[in-house]
């Protein structure tokens, strides 16, 4: 008996390496890349992708959102530097120091607590200072008082000022006026710190949109996130700069086929009514897997290289599509929810627009019920099943 996976995400590592090569191509020589692999590498599998990057010279290390994400990488023998971009609690400092994980610092109190933990362990701790140049999230304001405090941090025992960074809030928009204002604010703080004798070796302000549209902002290092995975930060960036290839495709199979007569309704609420004899296929995927319910009566899948529209509401675990115009569909046939089939393609961006979301959100929402299957040079080289690991 032939066995099928209910649903799986195919992660094409050749495409991932291609995107890395493209990013390296557009950076000036010597610029390092911090690979942003938070949220399990945007749902692609952080450990698996980090292992692929460990020997690449242009990769400085990895950026994650939480200390827990960083520890998982260390526990899986990832050795390059890891920077936690967000807030970390003081109780986590000893664990971070022991695992050589770099925290982001944006207050003297945080730095003093970190220094105290480092003194107890007898270890130096490289830190990165976060500046708030306009995102209004976390970070030091651009002012003399902030510069004074950062200078104080540099004098604390066992604290090494390795890096400083900010985050663009509108770099993915065509109008770059506010982003240039942020760059100017960052430079102002750099100058204020130099006046205090503080020179920080690693400056990084560019995100994916900055890498594409603002080469002048690509300093010692850049933080590449969504573009690693072959997705675009927005529709407003210059897509001619990089030749990106989507890394993830989402597949399933047909599990049921039926013919319905006019007047029959499909799925919850009866939002779809059959108007002519129609062949309907059931796909065993739903919003419980992160496939958006808002695609109800809007989205498509690919079967035999043709588009099959979704009929009725997407359920938690299943949805239905109309295959009347597609010949010879059988139970077990491959269904492409995201990706390519023949000359047709359904992109993450398209699904994001149809569902009223955006590609970052859509890919991160693909749930743990979906195993990831890793393909490299034409062979399956691994898989990640969240329920068996």
C-alpha cells in the first residue's frame, strides 16, 4: 500500500544556498551577514539551516528573538555567534553566558545585572547595544544622556561592547525619507560615542529591505531575514536587485472525490452553493495547520498543474476544492498549496494578499502538525517532525 504524508513542507536547501549567494553578491567585500533565524527560521527549521551556514565565511552568526531559541541552537552544536535581538530577563543571563550567547542591551540596569552574572562566572560577555531611531519599540533614544549611559556600560567588568544596531521601521516602503532620518540618528549616536572615546567594532542597521534598497546603509554587518527564504519584504522594494527563489513549498494529497448536484452547499455556514454538476475534492489541511481560514472561497491549490478554487470555508483540518475542469484526478494525487506545479505557481505573497495577511505572517503560521522535509541536490537529506522530536 502506498503511503502519503497528510501534508508536508518541502524545504529546498539548494534554493536557500542560492539566496545566500545572491545576498553576498550585492554586499561590499567584507560585509558580514547575521542570518535572522528567529521563529524557527520563519518556520523553515532553524537548526537545519544554521548547520548549512556554519562553514560560510560571510555568515557572522545568527540573530534570534529569545534566549530559548539561542539555547536550542547551542544544544544542536551550532557554534557561530548568536545574538538575541529582543529583551532577555536577568535570570537568563547565567545560561546565556555559559552558552556564549550575546544579549541585546538597552539600559544600564540590564548591563549591571549582566555584569554581575559575568563576574560570578568569570566570563567576558560581548553585547550589542540597541538604539531606537524611530521604531519606538526597544532601544536607547538618540541623546547625550543615552551616550553617557552607553559609555558607562563600556566600563563595567566583563562587558565587551561588540556591536550596536537599530531597526528600520519603513525601509520596505518606496519613500525612504524616514529611513534616512533613522540612518542620520544612528550616525549621530556613533559620533557622540566617539567623543566619549567609545568605538564599537560591529555596526548593523540594514534589514532585508535595507540590503536591497539602501546599499549605503550596509555597514560592518547586515541582518538578512525574509530574503534568506526567497520572500520579499514588500511589493515596494526593487526586485531587480536580487534573484530570490522561494525555499518552502507546501504539499498535500487528494483524500476524497465526490460529484455534487446543483443546490448542494459545501462546508460550514453553507457559504458556497453548487450551481452546476461539480466534482469536488477534499484536501486534509486546515487552519489548524496554519492554512488561513480567510482563504475560504478565495484561495486556490494546484492539481495536475492547474488551479482548483477553494469551495466553502476552510475547516480546522480539511477544505474542499472544485476539480470539475481538471481531468483524471484520483485519490492520492499530489496537491500543491504553495509552490510550483508545471507552469503554474502559487506564491506566499499571493496567499498573503488573498487572505488579508502578509507573507511573513503566513509562513510563520504554518504549524507544527506540518513536517518539514529537506531536499538538497535532488535528494531528501532530512526531515523535522515536531511530534517525534
